C-alpha cells in the first residue's frame, strides 16, 4: 500500500467517525453506545477518577467483544458490545430472541450488522451457516 493510499484510507476513516451517533444505554444510564459499536462512560464515577466520554476498553472472549460496566448498585459486570448497541438502538430485546450479527462476524458490532432474531431461528442460521 502506498503512502497516498494510506492517507486516503485514513481520511475516509475520519469521515465515517464524524457521522458516528451516540445514545444513552437504557439499562446503564452512565454509559453511551455508538452505532459504530463503541461504548463510553458519560458520567464520572464518585471522586471523578474516570473522565467522561472515555471509551471503554473492549476485550475479546468467546469470539465476541465485551466491556465491563458498573451497575447502579456499584457492581461491575461484563456485557457484550453487541447487546449494548442493540438495546440502545433497536430497543429492548424481545423475549426468546438473540442478537444476531448479519454478516456472520461476531466481532463486527456496528448497528447496521445487528438484528434481533428468535432463538430458534438464530440456532438454525448458525447450524446451516446461513448468516
């Protein structure tokens, strides 16, 4: 890849990031999710040790990206990025439904790649490799 191609790719990346939309996560109101699969804290913790709007560090486990969020009672729990993005932009997950990655890449947590499907359909999609 030439230097010019790298520069052009970086400029394109910056343009896409400018269009990123952020919304508060309904079940974790101290956090925000973006339609580009990123999570950030929107309020400081007691004592102000964490800066607002700081992106949470994702970790990869079981083929999915996870983040650690703090509940209103102060407990820290791990949630998949896909679950938080879907809840924020698609609404509450219907009963007996799963978050499905349409392109089959469970590391692609962009909103346009996520949808809710029934658990039975989700199992069938993956069993038959019909992502």
